[in-house]
C-alpha cells in the first residue's frame, strides 16, 4: 500500500476574500491549508521551520511584495513550488527572475488550479 502524505499549501494574499476563495477551492483536494495575510508573515512561518509543498502568492501586499518574498526565500535555498497569482500581467518577468515556478493572472479558477496541481503532481 502506498503511503499517503497530505499536501501542505500556504496561501499568501492580503485580501481575506481571495484567501477564502483559494482555501475553498483547495479544500476539495484534502490539502492542509495555511494562510498568511502578507509576505513577511509567510517568510516568518517558513523561517520558523514550517515546510510547504506549494505557495500561492500575490504580488501587491502591504509590507513586501510577492516578487521580493520569492527572491528572499529562493536566496535562502527554499525549493518549495511557488505560484504567483496576480492581476498585474506586467510583473511576469519580475516573478520569473525571482524564481517563481508558475505565473497566473487573477482571477484564479478551479480549472487553472487543477492544471497547476496536476503539473506539480499533487493530484493522483
């Protein structure tokens, strides 16, 4: 029998409604879902030893943007899968340079999310 490991997802977005929508979509897959309302809190969670399989991160947040957060975490050797989800189409190059694995434009829908989860082999 194969072992079962729950996928841990960190949602990083300063908008509570967006976090709730993502959480609702992800909950149907049985993932463990953690939220952070800004990039600094997300970085602190990771520095505290929390490990995530996937991080969904916005660009525009109050104290640090998603690009800077990914750049910081990649600089620390964090190999987690990062998916940037933003309304700013012009930020794709900055996210790619920072080390994002996937770039999506808002609004995220279930089809887009499922494609990402399949691409990263998080679904059977």
